[in-house]
C-alpha cells in the first residue's frame, strides 16, 4: 500500500512477531545509544534510563552505548557511569594497548562510519556493511574473541548530533538497523524551516512565519525588524531553526523584546524562524500533541494537551518548573480528534518519517482553527513523557511500545536491504 494510504487508528494495529535478523534461537541484541553533544544531553539520559528499565531483558540482550558531552563514545561500565551522571571516567578513559586517547570525530580515529568495541572507550571504523562493532586499535583478535554485534540500535538521542540525521547517517554507513526516522526524515524534522516547507507542500496549515539568517541580522538588523513587522503581528515566537526542547525560544510581545529574542536564538543556529503567535495578544493558544507510530502505514494515538505553567511550554516548563499539566486525552470533539490524528499522520509522511514521532499543534481557543506546529522525530521517551503516555492511553503500554519500535526498525532495515545500488 502506498504511504498515502496511512491510517489514523483509534487503537494500535495488531501485534506482529519481531523480525529476527539471525536464524539462531538467541536473544535479540539491542544497542541503547544515549547522551550526545546536544543541549538535550540530560534529557537523553532520562529517556535511556526509562528504556533500559522497561525493556524486556528476557527477550533482549541490551548493550548500553553512551556518548559524552565532549563527544566520546563509551560502552560497558563507562556507559553506566554516564547514565548515573558520573562522567569523569567516561571523559578520561585509560589508554588501552598503548593506543591513543581518541574522541568521536577525530580525523585519525574515524573513517566514515564509526562504532565501538566491547570494553573499548574510543571509536573505530567498522567492517563496511557488516553491522558489527570492531575494535580500532590493539592486537588482532584471536579466533575465540568476538566483536560486539547488535541486531538493532535504539538511538535515544535528542536534538543536535542525534535527532538531526547525523547518527542516522553513521548507522546507514555501518549497515546497522536502527529505531526511528532515517537521514532525510531526521534532518527535515529538525530544521523548522525545511519542515514547514514540506508541511505546506503537503497542504497542511502552518502559522505565518519568516525565516532569515544570523548573518542577515548582524549586517542589517533594521531590515530584519522591518521584515518581521511587515509579515507578522505581535506577539511572535523567535526560534533557532535547528534545536529541540524549546531551547533558545523566546516570546517577543513587541519591538523592544524582538531584538534580544533574535540575539538569543542566534546563539544556537545560523538560521532563525519567527512565527506569529496564535490567538494574538488576547488569547493563549491551546497546545495539542499527537504521537505517531509506524513506517509506511503510520497510526496516530489519541491527542493530548499541554497546559503550561508559564506563558508557553519552554525548556523550564518542560523539565524544571512544576505546575504544567498534561490532559490525556485532550478535551476535543470527535471531529476535532479525528482531524488532529489525520493531520499528524500526514505530517509524519510529509517529512518521510519512520518509526515514531510526536506532532505538535496549535489551536486558537476562540475560532478553534488548527495549525501544525512541528514534528519531533525522537521525542522525550521516559515512561512519563507525553509521547509514551499518549500511547498508553491509546492501549499500547510502554514496554510494548519499545517492542514495536524495535520491530519497526528491523522491518525498515529489511526493506532497505531490498534496494540495489549498482547494476
């Protein structure tokens, strides 16, 4: 069935058996990849802890793989130290076999895709297309030694260097199955400018907005202010185009607040998006969210609503301040619920997403007009995060959701293996 035939089901589809990538009767080996260099590092640790606690250890052999804030890849005990918040050992691992103290991204350490060996705290190139994690330095392995191999990676990474297509490209080069969107879907879902272009092309309603570069603002701030005020009405939301968890986002109520808001966003990205606030000065928009699950035929969960303790659902409201509320399911009519679910799956398909996503909406409380705000291709994934809670309310428990995502990752990898890359 073509992707345009996707459905927005009231209940998740029937369970299908997990695809086994090896014929031998053994546990499926799942690499949980977490941490990373983004500003959402700590959020990733929380998500990874939840997945590691909930995943069925009888069904899966779990391999924790951490990335420190400095960009170092660590496994085994060091990965557990990272999860517990002790980064000293992970950041400064001992030299092994006289090898160099390497960091992810060092030119001398990597050649294209890079992966990790058991017990090694630095990165190394894989055997191309093997799906195995091979050691970079040290003596050649004996016949009885075995490189750590995984059937699928669950990249519980949020934001830059994890949710933006970079990790996905690495895993594609290494020919390793993974959970979630591919390179294109991840990159498009991270870039709010490109995302909105794709939504518009798919006929989805988006709020009025303008996009400009940091260099434009630095060269001619008067021209940028004039552009914003010509196209939009205050209040406006000023955002870095490529970032998550509402980092760098400011609500500007007037011209006086616009400049500092742009300066704040410009700290985080070269491209800046300014959106007109839904509801104007008098009303605060309703913030609705809907989770999507699947590959070519995605399904949507029941919608939920965020009731932020602050003026909008910024980083502090999400992770620090108390008082923000989650209403699940959202108080919507049957027609509105259906519309949200249809738009969520359409947004998922518009950016060529896969596996999972959370689609965020804005609704004018007076006119009840609905806009697609953005898509998150790897939303917060703790057991109490909005996306898993929406699926729990829709009849799919957190452990079963993890199972389904692993299955979807393996299915997508198997489908891609059907492609030919030469005659």
